[in-house]
C-alpha cells in the first residue's frame, strides 16, 4: 500500500450531514483519507461552515455566474487535478454533472442516494417511496455515470417502513444508515477492495 494519502473531494449543496459523518470518521481514525476540498454550489449552505470548522478548503460558487455547467466544471476539474484528488464523493450535491467531470473520474466518482435504486431516482426519493406504498426502502451507494442515479451499484442497505412513518421519520433512519455506510464504502475503495466490471461491482 502506498504511503501517500488517499485524497478525496466532497461535493455537497445543503446541510452537509454526510460530509460531517465522513469528516468525523477521518478525525476518529476510522477512515484513512484526506479531505482535500469541499465543492458547493450554494455559498451560504451549512456544509460550507462544516468544512471550514474541519479545516477543509472550500470551492463555493454560484452556477448563474457561469455561461454553462461545463464552464464551472472545468474550473472545478482544474482544482481537483491540482490537488491530485483520487475520489470524488457526492454527498447531497443537487446538480447533474457532465462529461467534463464524469469522463476523467469515471470509476472514481460515487454518490449516495436515499432509496434502493433503481427504484425512486432523482429528488424526494423518500417521499416517492412513501407515496408508492413500499414496505422496504433504504440507501444506495453507486458510481456516477452522468445519468440520474443510474450508475453501477456498490452497496445497499434496507430499512422497513413502519406504520405511521412520515418523510421525517424515514429520513432520520435513512441518514443514520448513510452516515455509517458511506464512510465504509469510501474505505473499501481506498483499500482497493472494489472492482468495477461493466454494470457489476465486486468486493475483492
């Protein structure tokens, strides 16, 4: 195993609870990676405060200041390359990304989604699941391929819907799963224990 640090960048748009779970795992010595950068498309989001408190550099931007998605992604790509980032971790980043980032980082770009994909992709997955009346939902960690939550699945964890559940109660349990599963998957990738073969992902 190389002695050089395994470098990650976290992309997030909101409160940043998954960012915090990752940062806490790193601080506790449970996850041997270095968070090199937070990328955020909402400069006033709470995740920016979390990153600053953790001593993580922040690239915050407003998409409307750029001509296109590709323009701001080129700027982000330059920073990722400068910092020699090994893995991009999407943690509540609410924008589809283009080939500008997907192509150079394919197989090194992951996302966490609050459903058992391929069911209920996109926004408000928990609300979609409850409206549909499912008895089981959960969390998926997957590689990003540029589609809407369509990339190869790395890991999933399920939870049962209980009588009287609301979006808020399910979200609370989903977040608890995410905060445990996501750092774990990052650790697998850091240790070379994940192999991508077409649409299939193997633990090795």
